[in-house]
C-alpha cells in the first residue's frame, strides 16, 4: 500500500506519484493541494497559491514515512500479534461472550 494523500483540516495534499505506481488519481509530477471546505470535488488544484501548506503537509508525510512507512512497514510499526485462543464476541446463536455483556447477554 502506498500513501497517496495527507489531510489536515480542510487541506488535502495528493502526493506526487511515480508513473509506475498505481494511484487513484492520475499520476502527477507535483503534489496537488485542495481546500475541501471550498472544493469538496477536488476540481481546483491550489498548490501554487499555498506553497506553505504544501510544504507543511509534505513534511507531515515525510515524518509519517520515517515512522510508519509510506510504501512498506516502517520502524514504528509493531509486528502482527496473534491470539492464543481466539473467540468470537458474539456466537452464531447471538449469545455475547462472557465478560463483554452490558445490559444484555444476547444480541437481538
């Protein structure tokens, strides 16, 4: 999985993608910035008018890459865990497992 965009408040930055990487949006050589409060359909790229926001969100994406990874598992990700005896919370008869019962012990 590849990180394709970063959002902060009303701003959404589609990161530049290489031509050989799959992306939901058309591959771009430059990041694309949209103000979702004004343009929910992402029709107007405002990156040229807001280079400070592009820079801030690009730095945020880089920090994420350094910790979690953008295209692979980064150093901040813990290994997958395994439960020794996994049990469903609700069985096929609708009974809720002991210890997870609130006001009822059966799911309607």
